[in-house]
C-alpha cells in the first residue's frame, strides 16, 4: 500500500483511501507461498514453466486489480506482459475518464480467465455519476520471467476499449441526435445494438445539421476516422436534433435477432427501387461495422454479376445449354464443384440454381476479356463507384486479374472484395434492373451526390436473371429450403467462400422478396443456405 493509506473492507472488497479519494481493490502485492505470488522477488528464483496454476491466476488477478483500483498505473502495468502499453491506459482511467472512486470485484475464475465487475464514480465539475460494467482478464506465464502476468489488452479496462483508443469525460465533441426510422420510431443502441456504431457515426456527421447541441459525457475516443467515438455515460443530456433515417424498425429488429445466433455475422437489407437501407446488423454488434466496411470474397453470390455479363454478351441464355462437368480447366487452373458433382449438359438456369462452378468457368472462356467482370460490376451494378451512404462504407472491388486468377473472380473467389451491403445492392440491382446507390439518410440533408452506374441491365438480361434467381428458390435449387418461408415475388443465390485456408468456408446468401433485397455472411458458417440463408429469410419476412 502507499504510505498513509487506510484500508477498509466493503462487501469483501478492499477499499484504499488515499488523499481523500477512494479506490476499490484487493490488498496490493500480497505475499503468498508456494511460488504463486506476484510480488517483486528478492534474489535469484527458478523460472517457472507450464500452464499457470489456480493460485497463480487468483493472485495475479488480485494484484493487478488492486494496483489499478489504487490508482497506481505503473505498478499495474508491471503486472502485465506489456507494461509499456498497459500503464498509460490504466492511468487514463482516472485522468481521462475522471474516475474518482472504483470498487473492482472479481468473480470466479474459469481456467486462466477472471471476470470482474467495476463500480466506479465519475466526477466532472463537482457533479458525480455512477458507472458500472463487467470485463475480464486472462493470466498467462511471462515468456522471459515465467511469472504469472495479466495478458494485456485494452478490453481489460473496458470491453469496448481498443488499441489506440482513450477514455474521456467532458463536454461532448458533437451534439446529440434522436434518430428515427422511416416511420418515426426512435432508434437507440440499447434496443438495436448493431446500430450503436452507426448512430455514433451519424451523430458525428449530422448532429450540427439537425440542430443538436452537445451535453457532458464519458466516451471512448477511437483515435481513427473509420471507427466512431462511443458514448459510455451521459452526465448532462444535450439538446438532440431529429435525424430521419431509412431504417425500418421491424426489419432491424429481425436482423438483430438473426445475427445473434452466430459469433461473427452481418446482414444488410436494401429497397431495390430506391436504394434505401432498411436494416444493418452485425455480430458482434459493437466496434467494426463489418456489414458496411468488410472486405472479403463473397463466393457464388457474385455469380449474379457473372450471369448478367454472360447473358448480356449473348454467350448463353437462361434456357440455353450449359455443360456442368465435375471439373473444368482455365489456363493452368483447375476448378471443381462442391463434392465434384456434375449435371451433364443442362439449361443455364439449372446450373445457376445448383451453383455449378464449372458451368461458369467453361462459359467465360468465350468472354475473351479478363477485365469484363469488373466492368460489368462497375457499369451496371455500381461496384467501386464511391458510394455516399451517409456513413463510412466500402463499395466493393474487383481488381484486374488475368488467366486463372481472373477465373476465380467469376465464381466470387480470389481477390474479389465485398461485404453484405455490396451483395445486397447487387441483388437489388438484379431485381430492379437499375443500380440505386444504397443510403441511410437523405442526400438533401448535406447535398452529397449519389453514385450512378453508367447504364441499366438490359431488359432481356434483367428478365432472364430474375427467372434464374427464382429457380434457385424452388425444386432442387440451393436456396429452396432457406427461402421456403418467404412470400411474394422472390429470388435468391447461395454462396460459400474459403478465406486464408480456413477449415470451414464462410456462408453467404442473398435474396429478394418484392421490393426488399438482403444479403448476409456468417463467418465459417459453411454452405450458404445453412447459416446465412435463414438470416436473410428472417429479414425478408419482417420487411
């Protein structure tokens, strides 16, 4: 303990009172026997090896939490495996966030992991407010010393804190907003968790334009433009401005519920005739908005664009023959179907509905332009045209490739980069026939210019493409099971994509019902119809 500190026990938690400020925690630097202590050693000790023991976990956690609660960041940092990074973040808890009191109570350890609850008091300009949350730490053995140490990550201090971000309390940098859906229903992060990062970004960009005035808050300052600041505690409410969005609360609620079934999943719904975004949801809900900013191969969902290209070039028709052998070669690359299935020579619609890779590979041999797919995606589907959605978003990319690498792109693999927003928009364009740039707030609010594709899908290709997508939802189509509960005029496409040699492919699915299109991706979800399919179906039913 620091000199002159008084110690009292409150509910099993030691409270260190020094200089008139109370910090909760365990008695710092406890002496223990059996080699499980965490204090500074005197003299030479044998370096311990092997997994950390139950006693080491308990004592390492107690020592760190006590140093943190006692306002001793340097000491707390030395109890981690990264003191250079840890010390300043622990210090920021008091200095930046203006925490004047904290009681930290650990729960029952599960292996090397120790959950704990922080009950803090934040004081700003003489006014105090409680702040309670849960977090977790992990104890590991130090590589050089063998000592049990806290495995440092900023989420130890707060579960939403990331590397480079800081805790702050004071006047908010931007005004407050009340965001509402298209029918006037209020949208909050508490009710719709995935909208938290979206609303934070909308607030930063549009609060002033809606007349919102700032209050006093505690927030996480992200330190990067791509991730919005996150409000943690509101001390004095600002005067909010009203911001109308294109979100549909019913569809958003369905999207939130659907992605919660998976550790990593995203879904977006778009109105094809206007581009209005009806829903966006991610799991996990906090932090990076993968639905808008993700960049990964979308698998066979991109065959919608490839099919449009082949139809427009007259290389095939929906009912024309399309051989589907178990494998096909393009230059030096050999491509296979799932489990090496084959259909023989069948109508192109059936090859599309069964997601036959080899049918597409054999047909693109006649395209005679390795950059044709990228041109079709840009000129008709608006991919890569710098979308102005209202918040940060990635608008898709199909970089120029040649030979086998180009062939990979035609089936949505290789260097193609997409997210759920991009694929939902592709499906919306297929349904409507013309690209309508997706957006969350009206362009009239800030005068931004929407992206426009250079041309619409040809009438013939548009009609055939919709028929092919309908066929994927009936009979033996790969989307039949997932779309069985969806009514209206409907169509869909499944996809799966292996990224970085992962054992189980990412599950992709996209579909439409009347004037609503949606797309979802579930990381390591397997076949598109199995994981992502039900997510899309839930949103389409609700919308």
